[in-house]
C-alpha cells in the first residue's frame, strides 16, 4: 500500500468516526464513555495522519 493510499484510508476512517460521534451526540441515550472512546480513536487517527504527512514530506 502506498503512503497516499494509506493516508486516504485513514482520512476516510477519520471522517467516518466524526459522523459516528455526531450521531452519538445527537442521541441523548448514548453512553458518554462510548463517545469518549470514539473521540480517542479519532484523535489517534489524526495523529497518525499528521505523522505520515510529516514523514512523507521529508
């Protein structure tokens, strides 16, 4: 898998998590821990995307 393909996949997953978070927030019965876990996974993806973009530039 090329770096660009991997970045594209990570960005798609990041967007998907954003949608899941928004959907979870919109439903009052959603567990706060579930939302926190989704946010944590989203942040981890963002960190990986940033790391790969920084690495590929150098």
